[in-house]
C-alpha cells in the first residue's frame, strides 16, 4: 500500500471508533480525538514522511536545562576562540613580513615613489614565509588588489593595509562572538550591551566619561546599531552585519589620542554627542520621572512637529503607561534627524500610514498637510491650497500607482526628506510652501547689500 497523505488519512479514519450512541460527535471531532492518542498519531506521521520526523525546534542548552552540557559547550567555545586567535599574525610577524616586502619591492619610475611587487616577487616573499601567512598570498588576492594603472603590479601599502584590515575584522569578529549567548551568530540587545560596556574602558576618548553614565552611553550605542540593522525588530542582529555596516569603525575611532571638535561633532558615539542627546532628554522630562509624556515630547525641535504626527507616534510606539523611555526617544531622534536615510523613512512611514494599508493615499496626505497648514497665520493659511500640495507631493514622489504612495516609492524618489518635512514639520512645510518668497527675499537682500557696498 502506498502510504501517501490520502491513504494515511483513510487508515486513520478506519481506526476510529465512532460511538453510535454519541450523536453529538461528527467524524472530524472523532478523528482529532484519535489523533491525540500517541500510537495513532505516530504511525500516521511516520508513514507520511517514510522516516522519523526531524526536530523542528531544539532548545538552547543552558545551565537550567543541563549544567554539564552547558559547561562543556562553554569550554568548547572558549577553546575554539583561542585557536582562531592563535591563527592571526602577531605584531612581530607583521613586522617580519613588512621587512620582506621592502626587500623585494620594485620602483616603476622616478616619478612614482610608491613601492610595488610584481607577481614573481610576490611569490618569492611567499616562499620565505610559513603556512600562517599563506592565506594572504593567493593569486586571487594579487589580481584583486593589483594597481589599476599598472597592471601586474601590487602596491605594498595597499597589500599591507588589506592584511591589517583583515586581521582587525577577524579579531573583532572573534571578540563579538564571545558575547553570542545563543551561539548562532547573532547578538541580542543584552549581548551587545555587555560587549559595549566592556569596550568603553578601552576607548581613549571615553576616559573622562563617568561610570554612572556608562549604561546610558551603552544604550545609545546599541540603539543606533539596532535601529539600522534590526529593521524587523526581532531583538537580535547578525555579527556579520555589525562588522560590515561601518558603525563599528566609527565607534572604534574613539581609540584615537587626539580628536578635533569637528570630528567629535560628526561622530554619533563621541562624548559631546552622547551628552547632548541625553541632556535634551532630561530637558524634555519636565516632571523628572525618567519618561517622556506626549505633552513633553511636543517640545522637541522647538515644537515644530505637528500634533497629529506625535499622536501617531504614541499610538504606534512601545510605551510605558503612555510614556516614552530613553530607548524609544533614541529611536525617535535617529528617525527625525536622519530622515533622508531609508531606515529612518521606514520608521516614520508606519506613523503616516494611518489606515495600515501599506501605502498613503490622497486622504492621508491631506490629513497630515492640513494639520501643518492650520499652524500658519491666517493671511498665509488663505494662500495655501491642500489640493495643490497633494498634487505637488505626488509629482515629487512619482509613485508607480498614481493614487498610492508606497515606502518603496518614497525611498526610490530620493525626495523622502522633503516629503517628510512637508507632512510632519511646521518649519519644513513653511520653507517648502513659501520657497519662492524666500528666494525672492534673498535676491532682494543681496541686491541691497551690493548697492550699499558700491556706495560706500
């Protein structure tokens, strides 16, 4: 008998004992009852698969489940990390390799002072090194890194920088993996926060940071990584994504001894940046309860964000008794301050989608633009046409469907930041709606200044 799905169901029905005196039970209910008996369920399922069923979920080994297995797993992971680190080149080994590269270098001409290796010299250096170096002396690496202008020649500086970068990535990946509590290549928020807290004392630019501020600083760092790398809000991010996103490079710039004020302003992870963000949170927290209410967050950006937008934020965000915590505030700041970036637009789009239909229509556009226009003085409000604004927005975004604006349309248009400014920010709306007047005023001001300059 061929035990396909249909035959297995027939066999299951044949084994059912339907009591004639129980008229309240139908065949489906009796079948479910029979399937709940272990022997019937196992026989049918095994014949369906023709083999033992695979395990769909395997719980993580913890000390609560099995202390011995957890200890064994921890010891095995520790030895694995030690073995991987031992394979990396040490500083002395790097110095020795640099010496060999210098000895085998070739100068192409008097005008080019860079040092190069041809493929023959590349192989000669390889022969003088042990197997630990062989990973970097493959033909594919030579071809990939060879100079674009001088084919067949490899810049020593380019090659050595590549090796240094590769070693740094391997070291960092090893360090991050030691905080991977699941062992599956992901870090939870708690895992990553533990990594950051241990990293803080090693960063030169954070030496003046008070220890009582460590947890707030770690929260700020973790939030930026998760805001950009955990778009589905799963609560975990891949270690490979952490290494490739570039944020870790920005964070580790804090190891530099000297830093200009301009560099500090540009770096999200700098002490001035961290203090500025935390101070703004404290300033908004008028009742000093550690959370921001809907009324308190209204003071952000000097109150330029519209009330209907803020209402949506508090309706759709995770809050504690209707108030926003520091982590939620960081998400909010990252989205508002980086509204030109796809991830920020994705975050803000869900607040604009009041119908939860996956797109914005004319009604939604009018709903938000009306809330901004109502804040204009009476004489300016009469000059504004909501239908014109709606048409301009659709022309600006150029959606594939002429009556629906999707998130993809907004991102691909490259005009997402202007789109957001018009719908949620009074200052952004005013600047856009009266841009011609502003431009004319600037021309007049420049003309008056030039005339005055000539007269004097």
